[in-house]
């Protein structure tokens, strides 16, 4: 079965972008190649986008910045209120995430890249619809910003599959996702309510 994989970079303090969405801190010297991006890109044929990330990539394209080559890639974006005009190569999804993910995984094809951002990653994770995280930790603190996953009460055990250190200090961590569980605090609250 196809896997849904979050392939992403975070700052050393756990953010995927600054509060305004800027990712200037991701610019790295060309000493470590592409950190395995080329190989990963060949392993997928579908990308999942949140609304804000969709808008960010469109802005990057208008500004002439490097963006992934969309040729031959199926792109799904998620929003409760899709735009009236959708960019070429994108399809907006209103279907419940669990149902959509099950249907998508069952189709023949390569793996699926969960591009992000934090809200859509959280929604897929809480539905049990993410199989792996591949996180590139950039050796930079940015102080504040958008977290990797939108905060909610959850405990999700991860199993380390691999760890690779690059010459410039970037570390790639690959985790398999176990089934999400309510956090200890949420579990205690439920126990207290049920005992009353």
C-alpha cells in the first residue's frame, strides 16, 4: 500500500517557517547536495497541500523562486473554502480526510508527499493518515514561528527508521508513525469525568 510521508525541514527549535511564513533560514551552502530530495521526489507521484502552503507556492512561482517541478505529479489541496479559481495541476478536496486518505492509499501508484503546513499535517496525523516523517533538522534557531504540527492534545509514538548527518550539520531523521493516542492530560481528564 502507498505511504503518506511528511518530508519537511524544521529549524533546530522545531519550526517549519517564521510567523509570517518566511523560510529564508532554509537557504544553505551547496555543500551537502540536495539532502536526498531528488531520490525522494522520484519515489512519489502525489503531493498534499494545505491552503496556506498552496498559496505560498503560487507566490514563489510568481516571484520566480525554485519550486518543485509539478510535471506528472497529482496535487491535492485542502480547504474548507476552496478558491473560485484553482491553479493548473491542483485539485481542492472537501472530502473528510480519513475517507480521502483511505481511497488515495488504495489506488495504484507511488508514495504520497504530505507537503504541509502545520494544520493539515495535524489533521492527517490525528486521523491516523500519516505513515512516516522524514525531518531535516537545520542547525539554526529562529526563536518563534509555525510549528511542525499544529498543537493539540495528543501523544504519538514514533519509531526511528534511520538517522543521517550531513557535513553542514543538517540531520535527517526518518520515523515511522505509530497510532495516535490522547495525551496523558486528556486521558486523565476523561478518567475524572467518567468517575463522576
